[in-house]
C-alpha cells in the first residue's frame, strides 16, 4: 500500500536532525562533546535494537534507572539536541534512533580517555576493547581502521602555532 505524499502518517524527518560525517574518523576531529553515562547506556540500547519509542526505551531501562517516564523523555530530547539521536514522527508517535555510530562513538570516547587520562596516543586504544563484549570482531576491525585514519589525518594537519 502506498501513501500519498501529504499523508500525516508517513515517516518524516525531524527538523532538528543534522547530518553526521560519513567517515567515522571525522567524528574524532569534531569538537569534544560530553556523553553522560546515562546517554551512553541509552545509545547502547539503540545500537542493539534500532528505532524505539520513548515508551519502549523507558520500559527497557526503568528497572535499572528508576526514572519516571518524563525523565526518559527529557533525556531523549536532550540527546536529539546534542545530535546523538534522530527523532522521526510515525503515526503521531516519535521514534528515536542513534544518530551516531557505535564504533565511531566508542572510538572517540576511548581516544579521549586515552589522551586525557592515560596520556597515550590513539594506537593502543583498540586494545581496550579486545577482551570486551561491547564490540564484535567486525566492529573491532572497524574501530582499528577508524583510529588509524584519524591518526593519519592528525599527522597530515599542520600544527597551530601560538
């Protein structure tokens, strides 16, 4: 069944959605954006399950977070504003999905942690995930490739002189 272009029930992009870089390595060069533990936990749900309504997210997390439904909605809306989630309307219901990729986001967080806390370069960052169930083999390879591309890009950029 095809829907007319002006049908109110079609999936529509939310005007607040913004395009993210195609290459995950580009994410590593964007200005630093803090992702809270709660936001990362929600992103992990979206990476596993795809598009979800606020009610579905709330039902999946209520036991762990103890949040009221309004808190879940507020957090999801904040994540949309931070470009971490996309929000689309479907049959009058907001559906949320991850706007950032799993590998790129984890690479960025690991790289920032390694640089700021451990004072390491990005090369050994991938080893942090080698014994983790967070990334499968394919994702681990993507992570390593992303970090290598970011490292090459950083080496090619001239350093700013004060």
